[in-house]
């Protein structure tokens, strides 16, 4: 049932700008660094001469948490808007499919879209590093994967929350405001105690020694938020 | 005995202390076109949303195809097609893509898309984005979507709302053909009696959340007799005579207005008047239009 709903959702988001957003977010981050390194190549390569790849990864990472929060906010809102804009909730939910499946399919869609963005970021980082002539001998593939996917797991609770709010509220002003506020607040994550979820995307990559804590907490909290959101969605009156 | 497709028992929906639907007992038989009538805001859409499981009743039960909606919602919805109020198509997709999005959930063969498009005569425009459609075309696409899963029951909420006369005609013909050609039971809501009486066999009238009339159209029409009008040479004296016979009546527009009478009573009354040398110019039955009855039901909450 979830598979059917998901396949229907993939069709419905065509020409809705979701894939464009996925592309823009990931490639945008890379373009910023291309510019950064392009403009002050000598200065930066000198600064990171010990490990050029590590330098590039560090520069990219400083924008990963904020990009994840913004991406989660905008993609959730776009996914929900497909139904809100066309007043099609009533048509969709009167079909022989459980609300749990409908909700889960949309959550999975958001999860996949964000995952694709992370994949593009990882692949693009490798390409960017090679273009910047950082050498192909010792490309740190694993670290590059961790660069996008560990913070993503840390940001999952926000994705779950954004999907819940966007899917149940017709007016998207609240979830978007919340998402942008969180994105900005996440820039100061280094100063937050580690039990604050906003610090998890940052900590999951930076505390390389023990990423299990923020990552594990992110997955668990995201699942809890998803369950609560689904409970709300299932019992809701559809007008 | 007729087989009931929809049966609600004491259905209630309360919003913030106010009843939108109150003690509603709908009975809709198989193969019927049931006209669900009432002014705007009477509770039609609320009822239909409850029938489709979109909102939960505060109290009462709904049985469709003899099954409890609470327990077997998905099994019931598999055999129900619906169109609730204004169209809810995906504007950025074409008609075919819209139907495909629903088909993937219903799991019916792909050929069904072409079939329903031809039923609503949209084959020609099927590859255009729906946002460029006229309201009538969107509404027809809505009906096509409702028909996609080969439903046994079609629930249409105000399907002709906002359409031009031609569009209304098309939709009406489409609905009328459903029971004969496809064996589908239809529940169609409207706030216009004139529209429903041209397609429905049975009507339910809802007013302020309560069902105030539920019977066949022909029974409704039988109630339409509104008494007689007599035009005679000396109305005032004639009225006294009539009252002397034990009938109620009053002077109106230079004639006499009498309540509903049986044929022998009319014959007897005319004979008495002639015996008393009244010249009788006219005996007319005053038929009320269905619209009058409808308005009476809506205003008073029942037939007198």
C-alpha cells in the first residue's frame, strides 16, 4: 500500500520544483565553495596544505546543517502543497488506502528527496576536489559520505517535524517560519549543549570520535515525531 | 424488500457545540439515484464527508453495502467513487496523469483510464494540463476519477455547482445513465430541487442538519396538490353555503379558495352551488410546484 502511494506521489511531484530544489541545494553548496576556493585559491591551499581534502570538507561542512534545515523545510512544504493547493486531500483520502500509508509515503518521499541531495553533495565534493587539483590518490571517500549523511541523520527530527506540520496545516507560514528560524539557530550549534536537537547535525560530523550519540538520538527522535505526526494525521477531520 | 446501499442511524456531527448534522437516518437503495437536497450550510457536505470517512461522526453509525464504515472502511471505499464539492485535480498534471496518479493507488488496469475519459468525453483534451480546463471539464474529470475504480456507489457533492446550462445538462445526462448502463447507485447532493427532480428517483431533504423529508419524487409530487379555486357569480354567498356544508374556504382574488378535496366532494359541492342558482365559471385545481413544496419544507421543517 505504501508502495502504491509512493509511486503515485512520485508522479504528482512532477514539475513541482522538488527535484530542482534538491539539485539547487546540493549544487549550490558546492558552487559556493568553488567560488570560495576559486577566489582565494593560493591562500586556502596554503592554509590547508597539510590535508587539502580535509580543508575542502571542513569548508563545505560549515554550511551543511543550515542547508539541511532549509532543505527539509522547503521540500516538506512543497510535498504537502501538491495536495493543499489542489484541495485534493479529500479526493486522496476517500480512496481505498489507509491514512497511515498516505502519510508514510509522503514522509518517505521527503526522506528520499533529501537523501538524493546528500548523494549529490557527496559526489559533487569529489568532483570539486579533483577540479581544484587536490589529487586523486587519497580521496577520503568515507569522510565525504559522512560529511553529508551523518548530519542528515542528525537533522532527521526536523524533517519529520516539518513533514508533520506541513501535511496537517493548510497554512504553511508556521512550518516555514519555524524551519527558517531553526536553520539560522543551527549556525550557532557549537555553543549548544548536546541534548539540544539543533546541535545534532553539527555534532554528528564534528565529534568524529562518537557520532553515535547525535546520530542515534536523531534517528530515534525522528521516529517518535513521525509516529506522533501520523497519529495526528490519522485522526484528523478532512475539510 | 429493497437492498440498502447506504444506511445511517442517528448520525450526528457536532462542531464546537453546534450540530452540523443531527439524528440523520438516510436510506438509499441499490440502483437508485438519490437526490440529497438542502440549502447551503444545511449539512449536506458534512454528511457526505462522514459517508466517505473523511470526518468522524460525533455519534451514530454508517453502514454502506451492509458493512460498518468504522470497521471496514477500506473495503467499502474500494467500491465507492466520490466527488466532493469543487474539483480537486492536480492542476499541473494532464488529465491522463491525474487519472494515473489515482490509478496507481486503486490498482486497476491502465486501459480503464481511456474508458473513463471516453465516458466523460475528455479523450480529446486528455493530454493538456488540467489548469487550462474550464470548470465543466474539471468537474467531468472529477467524475471520471470517481468512476476509475469501477464503483458500485457514486457519491457526488454538488456536481453541477458553478456550471453553465450546457455543462449542467451534460453532467445530468451522465448521472442519469449511471444506474442503467453501469448498475451504479448514485447519491447526488444539490441545493436546487429543479435540478435533482430531473434525475433522482428518491429525495432526502435536509434542513439545519436534520432530515425533514425522505421519499420518492412521485410521492413528493402527490403532495403537490394545493386545493381548489372556484370562480362563481356571487362569491360571498357561495362561501357561506360552502361553510354550511362543513368545508373550509376563503375569498381570494374574487374567487373562492378551498382546501384539497376528493373527487366526490368536488362533485357534490358543485351540485349544491348549482342547486342554489350560483353560476360557476371555473373550477381549478391549484397545484403547487415542487419548488413551493421544497421551500415549505425548508422554511417549516416538514410538510403540512
